[in-house]
């Protein structure tokens, strides 16, 4: 999965029409109602991203669990060094033009 991709939880074993609440680390991350067969599908939305494995619990009288692995990545493109060199040459050029 990429950041921003939709994440959903599916399960079965609930009573038909039962409210399903999804939680992770004590925080509500989704919810749905079980269909006529006791199955459900619910969107999962984390409010914060913390690297590591997180257990998602679906509670509808029966507790179902699953896990999500969150990975945090970063990138450094090296643009700051290029910008500093560019600014240096612009300032040097202005100095040469103003003070021949």
C-alpha cells in the first residue's frame, strides 16, 4: 500500500445487523453494520501514523482481530546543497555587476 490508499477490514461471525466498531490501540478507526449473513466490510482510517505493527479489533459482540504494519519512510533529495550553491553564484554575480 502507498500513503493515501484506501484500507478496509472485512470479517464475518457477527449477528446480522449488529454494529461493528473497529479500534486500534484504544482509538476508533472505523465502523460498519453486519449484513444479513453476519459479514461486514468497513473502511479503516488511522488519525496518526506510527511505524510498527498495530492490531485492529472489530467488536460486534464477538471480538475479531487483525494486524496492520505501518512503515514510515523519508527521502532526502539533496536539493538544499544545490540551492546553497545556486544562491552563492547569484550573490557573487550581483556583487561583480555592482562593484566592477
